[in-house]
């Protein structure tokens, strides 16, 4: 089944935010529009549609505020995605991290494309991929500022072995210019950075301000809309046709649909394919979704499948200047 959040007193969009099969626990980051002075919906409520009966847990991360003029803090700066850390012993790119039991600490400041001064960065935007293959069965991943207690929330949920799941996370930077990721019942973790949000010490500018749009499905390879079936190592270019060509990045939900085997999808602005993933599937015929902040080039970005062919749906929620 799947879950769709949307504003009350408006038509339900033809999109999905979270996908799961019977017995699974699945998470995704979602951006829900607000109106009427910060109220969700005209009656103060938002709606959730679930295709199948199940429970829902909602963790609040933060909110965007209107910025009619240039601003210093709160603007998104996209970077070419790259892998910050990978705790697997056979990782292609291990990166820089330390691990103390179930807590993985990942330094952020000064990494490629990221500020050196802590006053310039409020939060880092990363894709967290939890991997179970060493005897664990179920668990979850929670990211938080380094040095602070782990909150009662989860960013990624892992189910039965073997499993690899990814999700976007916006994580405030903590002590030592680092973030902590707590693993509960999860064997390994990969952290890919896609950008960062400016802090109070950043220069005043308009770049990176966020603009919501009505959620719209721009790609569905099952129907031949926007792209064809994704195949390993075959790069396709997506024209999202949302926002101006000068937009720096898009906020879009990427949903893998019934891959032919364990697989992943990578979205990137062009050039060489980076060693990162946006959304992962652990077996054939799964449906997996993850929000992405995808850097664009002239309104376009590239996608490619890894390991196995898969269908892909892309729902766009907004764009960044």
C-alpha cells in the first residue's frame, strides 16, 4: 500500500509519499504545504490517505518560512552528491567517520562543497542508507546533531534480512562540526551529502529560497511518461518542467517500482555517475520511495539504475532558487 498527505479542502493529488507491503515499517521525508498563517489546511488539519489499513507515525523536523527578500539563514545550497561515510568493511568509498557502539559520528565542516565555519551552516542534507546483512532483523536509524541525545524519532526503518533502505534527512550540525547517526538493530550505514542549509553567518542572498508547487507526477516509466524503464548503467535525462531553468535543485519523491532484483537509483545533475544512491530496493518486485533534493542543470537532471532494471515514478513538490 501507500500513503498520500495533502491539504484538507483540496483535491487529493495522484502521488504517493510512503510505500510499504504487509508487515513492513517504512519511512520517508515529506513536505506538506501550510497556509492561513501557518495552519495546515483551512480548518487547521492535513489529510492522510492510506490505500491499506495500517498505523502512521509522524515526526516533525521543521518548517519553511516565506522570505520575500534576500536572507542569510535557511537557504539551500545544493552540491554535486558524494559519499561522506560508509561503515561497511568492503565499501567502495569509506569516507571519514568514527563509530562508538551504535553511534556513528560523521564530520561535516570543510568537506567538499561544505562550509568550514560553523556559523555559515545550519544543517546538512544527506541521504541515509541503512543496511542489514550481519544477523540483525529489524531496526531503525536516527540522525541528530553530534553531542545531543538521540530524539524519539526515526529517519530510516529496516525490515527483515537482507535489507537496504535509503531516506533523505536534514540534520543540524552539532559539536565538532559533525552529525551523529544512531543505529538501532541496524548493521551498517552509508551517508551521502546532497547539500546544506545556510546559517546566520552566511552572506545575504536569494539563492536557495524554496518554492512549493502543487505536487505533480512528472515521470512514470510504467506508462512511458518522462523516461523509459531504468536499466543498469544506462543514464537518462529528466526534464522536470517545474520551476525556472535557473532553479538550483528540485524537491521530488523518487519511487522505485518492482525492480527485477536488488537495485538502487541515483539522481545527479550530470557528468560522471557518483557513488551514491537516492532510493534502494532489497529484492525484486518491491516498491520503495524516498524524497530527494536533486541538483539540476538548466532544469534537468540525470537518473540511472544500479544492479538491476526498475521502473521509476517521480513526484515533484517544489524547487529551490
